[in-house]
């Protein structure tokens, strides 16, 4: 107990635990299987890094993105914690070196790319070590019902076969009940402790509105309340991020675009400038996502309908991480649905396509519905809450007039 607090403060430099963290740490220290559902930025990494340090020996972390693993190892080494990673990014000799460090008991955390678990010899190597627990980060990637399914995560079912007595701790930011059950099933977790944060973000003001012919004017009028404050504006296409950023600059808004077509240097530079408040607005595609860690984002705008509520909730969730009030605006029109349907239809016909249509339909219903926005999101994620009364457009403004468009939108879906 004391050791836990000591490491929290001395090694990580945090005064206290945040909500849910201590419970998760204790579960891992008690050798339980764990499933934790907590929003991005809430501090899930600490929940497994801290027990790794409290225990003798090492733990193994499976993570979907090489860049995320790399960032974590860099951050850990700044705290003086020995961690390494085994993935396609390392040369064979680097991998040998890391494996030797594991055998010598020199590492606290080993980060492993999921595809490594395909190989019998690598699994045998892991069996030869004394591993306290496995961590599955971004665990929703194991489920086809989630929004970021990764084929390689399917290998993870092997862990419980090869290591029946080693606990597994799975972490994710968003999981509906279906995805949650699927994760437990895929990983073979029969009686895990489940820690689920409440879905509602009560410091967010949520608003959705039809985008008229002059969507940019609607954006400008929204932005006028946020001078010199940080925000993200999401658009559907790369080209639109660039032209909209230029447009905003014309109105003296310090804006820059961000999308997957830019070089790594350009992207890093934009993110750095945003973190340091040298620019206020990032106009981005959904490529501006995982790993964004800025606490004072005051607004998030969607210039068109996101493709799922999962995406939408994650994207608006980047606002107000500091707990202070923040605002979100969703602008949408029936044409967005047409565009998403076109994109989905380009995928090979599959179960995935069917799920994608269903998720799009839920998103469109959310946008056009007259019910409390917070309540709708909570319901979607199987949480039950009262209407917010003061923090969404539907509660504050009541009935909207443009029901026609909503009928049109819903017709397009059927
Ligand atoms: P997640 O994986 O849930 O998205 P991270 O683990 O990346 O979140 O943590 C997000 C940020 O929160 C990090 O900058 C981290 O240092 C910070 N953080 C985590 N736990 C605490 C704490 N107890 N006190 C203060 N800051 C914390
Ligand atoms: Mg994380
Ligand atoms: Zn409401």
C-alpha cells in the first residue's frame, strides 16, 4: 500500500490517484483478471505501469500502434523505468538484446506487437520467463463489433491457452456492451473485475444542427465565442481541412490543417504548436486522434456527420479534459449520409458492411433526434442517466423546426 503511493509520487510525480485508478492497480496487485473501460486521457497506462513497478519481475504489454508503444517506452525511461519493445520496428539483433534483457530480469515492462503471438517460438520464449500479468491496451481492437478491429489481435486468445494462470488486464476507451462481451470472450476472461467509468461527460455542452448552404458561416459564428482558445474542427476530407484552415486564417483565426497525407514532420510540428498554444485551431480529419493529450481544448466541431457514435464520442471527448466547461458542435446534412454510404459500399461486402450501416444509422438518428444528447450517448453505451436539462441543445432549446430534413435523412438510410 505505502509502496504504491510512494511509487505514484516519487516515480510518476502524481500527488494522488485519479478516479478508478487505485481500484485497477489493486486488482492487478491481487492477481485478478481486469477489464477497464475509461475515456482516453483518463490515465489507463498508470493502472498497469504502477503495479509493474510494485511487483518483482516483469509484465508484458500488447499494443496496436508502434508509435504508441514507442512513446510509452520513451516516457518510462524518462522516469528511470526499464522497458523495451519487440515489433517489426526492431532489427533482429535489437530483438535478441531485448530478449536477453528479459532473461536477465533487467526489464519491468516488455511491449509486444500482437502479431508476435502467432509464432510458437516466441510464445515458448515468453513461457520461459516469469511474467506477472499481461496487458491488452486498446482492447476493443480484438472485436469485429468495435470500430478499430485488427486482425492481429485475434491471436490474443492464445494467451489464456499458453498462460492459464497469468492474469490479463484489458484496457479500452470505448466499448458498448456487445464489444465488452466480445472482448471478454475473445480473451477468455471468465470472471474479471470490470471497471467502467461513467459515460457522461458533464462538463461538455453538446449541440447538433443542420448544416446550411453556408456551413462555414455557422462555424464562424460558433467560433466567435472562443477567441484565442484551443479547439479542433473535424472535416471529412483532407482537401477540406486545408481549404477550411486557410479560410479561418482569413478571419484571423490561428488555424492549421492536419491529415494523414502530411509528412510525419509536418504533423508533429502542428501537434507541437497546438500543445504550446502557438496555434488555436487544428482543422483535421479523423487522423488527428489516438494519443492526443491536451487538457485545455475548449471546443470540438464536426463539419459533417461522423460515421459512428463511437468515433463521435471519442472526438468530442478530447474537449474539456481539464474538467472545465467545453463545447461541441455537430453540423450535418443529408449529403453526409450519402457520402458515408458510398464509402461503406466501396468495402467488400461482408458482416463488417452490415455493422457499418447500422452504426451510421445510429449516428444519424442521434443527430436528428430531439432527445437529450447526453442521455442518447449514455443509452448507446448501455448507461442510464437522467436528461441533462442544461447541457445540450435539445434540453435547452426544445423542439426544432427542421424536422423535414431529419425525415429526409432517415429516408436515405432505409
Ligand atoms: P489513457 O491511456 O487513459 O488515454 P494515459 O495513460 O495516456 O491515458 O494518461 C493521460 C495523461 O494523464 C498522462 O499525461 C498522464 O501523465 C496523466 N495522468 C495519469 N494518471 C495521473 C494522475 N494520477 N495524476 C495526474 N496525472 C495523471
Ligand atoms: Mg492509453
Ligand atoms: Zn440534454
